[in-house]
């Protein structure tokens, strides 16, 4: 089914930062190029996220609807129509809307609309149901990411930065960030209820994420087979009354891990940038570095300035450490004398050494502790 979705006719969408193909089979995003990022600096080939170039790199994003068993709904296999085959954001245009249409031929019409904004890698997807039939119409919105996550093979001596980055599925479960492993038995059968969370497929420097609407219960699931995984976020069934209408919206982020845009797109979505266990230190440092860069326009200068600022902040600790170490150096001759005097009696040696420290008001740990505190930062 993935191959048939990718092979169908598609609508081409071009914004200032994204170049997408949206298949009319399910409204699936089958190709996504990033206009401002190249595979190799100085080369023309753009970074491509979603794609169907080969089974080994298959990467699809689907936003659709399902319903009660046996009913016809605009799922990822449904056929949509579009009044245009090409949508382009014009130079002075700040918003681009791309509507796709589906009908069940019994009075129900669904419009799936993608809303893009200039400079933004986050975009909205709204599915609006118009029920002109005589009966209530039940449906549940969902979104899913399908990817063949081939591992990157590198040697122990490789300098490839992707070797050290997270690649694969991840979620924010409403309380904490979780990286999932498709080989882990619990993760590959993930099935949890989440509010104010998101699902994502990570790779070095780039991410595809789906952010459900706030304060709405969604079920997050994952299945995997071999290197391929499918992550989904689905809502529960709700009814659209006869003669009524209803809209279901969510946010998609597709692009580089720009902290400001990630934070604006979803709750704690900036955690998709894996800062590691010391993220609570790394994130403020990155924000400070980004702010200085916005003022200076030069990353080298920004690094020098932030380093100098940190040195000033930690100067009191460095000064305390320096003074303590100087006192310890001054006591070294006397400590050596004590060691020679009590070299045969460890108990008296320890007691005499501690008495010397107390008399001279020297704490042997105070010289090291300030330095240890600074290690996570520097």
C-alpha cells in the first residue's frame, strides 16, 4: 500500500523553504526537499526528508481519517481531488493554502487543507467535514509517520557526526521526552494515551514531527518490522451531526531542528534536538549563543563572547579554588614533615594532618569542588 500511495498523482507545493509533493492518494506527503539546505555544502543537491526514492529510504507522512469498521472514510488510501496541480508561494505572499477534496458520494464532503507560512517549517493540516447526509457521520482523525530507518554504519574512528546523533522514533508523552528503539519489544508495541504530546522521526539536524491539538486525548502507537517503523497519533471517534460540520486540526513540523521554530510548534518540541542528559544546561547555553550570534552575525565571535561571559560568571568559584590551592601549596612542607614524623603510624598521621588543616582553616576539597562544578558547562 505504501508503494501505491507513493506512485499516485501528486500536487506540487513550493514555499520559500519547502518543496513538497502531496499525493492525491490519501493526501500523503511523499517528497519533501528543504530549499535552504544541501546534502553537502557547496553542492546543489538539497536535503530530502520524506521520499519514495527506494524501498530502503521510504519515508512518508500521512494525515487522514478513519471510522467504524466497514465504513468509507478519507484514510491514507482514499482518492482526493485538487483544483490545481501546482501551488507556489509568491515573493510577497506570507501564507499558502493547499486544499484537497474528498466525497463519499452520499452527501459527506471532506476538505483537507495544508496551511504554510513564509519562513516556517511548521504547517497546519485541517480536515473539515461537511455532512449533508441525513445521518450522523462518525470519524476519527489520525496522523502517522512511516519510515525505513536504515542504520548508519560507521567505524569507531569515524568523524561522521551522524554516528553520535539519535536516528529513529521519539515522543513527548505529555510529561517527558522518550527516544524509542524499534528493536525494543516494549517500544515496538507502544500503545499509550497522551495529552499535549507529539510523535517524531529524528535524524541528525532534521526532524519530522506531528503535534496533535492541545488538551486533546490522542493515542500514540508504534509498530515495526525490520528497519521499518510506523508511528501514529490517533483521536477517538466523534460524530458530525446530519447537516452539520466539524474541523480537526493538527500541526506538522518538517525541517531542520531550529530551536525557536520547534518551541513555537509544540510543547517541548525543542527537545527533539537531543542535548543529552545535561539538556537543562545545554539549552540555556544554546539560547545565549544564538542571541549573541543574532547581534554579532558571526558564530566564532559569539562563541568567544559567551565563553568570556561564562568565565566571568564562574570567576568567584575559580578565585576560591585558586586561593585554596595556594594555601595547600604553602602547607606542603609542613605536611611533608608530618608524613616523615608519623610514617609508621597512619592513625596519628591522619589526626595530625587534620589538625593542621583545622588550625590553618584549610579545606582540601575546596580547591577541587569549584572546578568540578564547572565541568558540565565547559
